[in-house]
C-alpha cells in the first residue's frame, strides 16, 4: 500500500499551514509498517551558523516524525516524554533530507521510537530516539477535532480514528 499523508493542525510549528513561522511540512505513513517519513529541505533562514542548519530545527522535525509514529502505533495522540538527537554531520542549507521514524517497542503507557535523517544518497546526518506517552483518551479526542479537514489526508484520518481509544 502506498504511504498516506497524515493530517495537519492549523498552528503546528512543523505542519501548520496557518503558522506564519512554521515549516509547513507534510508527514506520511506507511499504514502497514507504521514507518513515518517527512521530506525536508532546510532554507537559509533556518541556520544556526552561517550556511549550517540549526540543530534545534532538525530535532524539531525528528520529534514530529517520532510523535506521529507513536500516535499511529497507539491510535491515540502522544506527547514526547524524552528526546535525544545525535548529529553526525553538519547539514547545509538547501540539502534535501528525508526523516524516517519507526516504533521500536510499544506498551500501553509508553512508546519507544527511533528516527534517522538521511540525505538522498542514504547518508545519515542525524539520528534520534524518544519515548512518547499516549494522551488520555479525552485529550486525544480534543486534538483529533482540531485536525484540518483536507481531502489528501482523509484516508489516514479514517484509519487513525478507526482505532481511537475512547476509554482509559
């Protein structure tokens, strides 16, 4: 099955189309494996040092991919409890990147996720890991109601909501 585009929230720093300072990126999931991918090309205004992309920006995109992997796995929105990113080499402005995240293990109250940031030739420029905590069902349902209704994300939303847990 091809990947599905995951939904957006209006003000999200990473995906929100309504956030004037946001990255406006799209996340995709393989519905069979739960692998989340985010294609990303950093721009000149996202530097730390001249010509080098800010590590915090890369960590933000890694967190976005990992939170979606955890959310897809649990069928409940999750929040980050712990995040670690290792930077292997500098990332230049304009470099095409692909962030991938997958669940390493999952328990009812915690989901461990790993991520990589790769160049088109497959070189890993950063790797991350994190632990994500499912929101209480009522909070997850509130988040679900804030998602933008977009035709390109309907398939992912339908699969995501099919498994939404409504009781603790």
